[in-house]
C-alpha cells in the first residue's frame, strides 16, 4: 500500500506562484514515476508533469516553462513549483504513483 497526500493548494492571483507537495508513505515503488495530474471544472483529467526515478522530467505543453517538478528522495516528497499562474490553471491537482492516487489539492487562480 502507498499513501499520497497533496498539500500547498490555495487561491492566488494571475501571475502568482504556488508550490504543491505530494508526500508519499508506505511501500513506494522505486521504478515508478511520480506524476501530477489536474482536473479543471467540467473537464477531463489531464497530465501536468512527471519525474522519473532517475530524475528526468516531462511537462504538458500548457505548463512547460512555468511549472517545475522535483523530488526529494530522502523524504519521499514530490514538488510542483507553479509560477506565472493563469486562470486556466485552476483545477484540483492530483499526485499519482503507479496505481495510487492522492485526494487532490485545489488551486484557484483569480483573474
């Protein structure tokens, strides 16, 4: 079993920044990526960013250059630094590891 707990969401103005955290506990899998997804109101869940066990990163086109994913293996925490936020970034952000999901954290960007 793996538990994932997201935190760091909130309300921010356009152009602002937030840093999301995803703390993993339990039997995490060393060969699986950590992934951030998001679901905006009325839309399907979409991929945001991922980091591989070796530290390689990949981003959705819509966030590339604004968001940065990183991981702290010692604390088993994954971060998503979000800069230059836009109203269209408003969504619930979820952390995923293999078959496990967190409950999400709400990010709201006001215009």
